[in-house]
C-alpha cells in the first residue's frame, strides 16, 4: 500500500537521502517502497539542535536516514548517558527510546524522542522560573523596602 503525502507550498520532505522541496502549490503524491521519509516539521538540523535532548533526536534522525547506524549509535548512547547524568528523572522516557533503538525501530524511536524533547523543555522552563523567583525573592523585597 502506498503512503499518501500532501505537501504545503514550499514545504520540504526527505525521502531516502534526497531532500524534496515543493513549489508554490499544494500537492499530493504517493510513495511506494521502503525508504526513510521525514516531513519538514520532523526534521532537525545541527543548527536547530540546540539542547541535549534535541541532539539526541538529531542522532536518532541520522540513524533513521542512514543505513550505516553503528557510529551514530555510539554517539547516541554517549549523549543519552550524559543526559541522564543531568536529568535522571527522564529515565523512563530514555528507556522507551532505547528499547526502540535496540530493536532497530528508528522512526518509532524518533517519535518517542519527541516526549524527551518536550520533557527537557519543561525542565528548562522550571529552571528558568526558579532562577526568576530567586532574583525576585525575599532579598529583593527587603531591598525595595529599605
């Protein structure tokens, strides 16, 4: 059964090792065969992989798109180990992704890694709010009254 893909104007998609950019009109086409496919919304570039979890996602993306995954797997597992050192509370999310990687289910691992990126965003948001609270905590209130 063919995969139906609809692209918005100027949207990009990766099919195998080719990047395809749509023109000015919305199009629909069908893909038959077995090739890795990523829509633009799911693609990370080295420039947009600006956090540890996004770098993990990028490594997974490279494993999915490249049939020679050994080097990417080594990098992936090193990054995951480092990430868990900083955020041990993400262990269950990382375990879900790791199981899929070990099974060779790279696209499913990419989808699971979205939860890891979202969780990291929550952690970073909490950390930023925490630093804001410290900046405007009791010392700030005392300084204002004086």
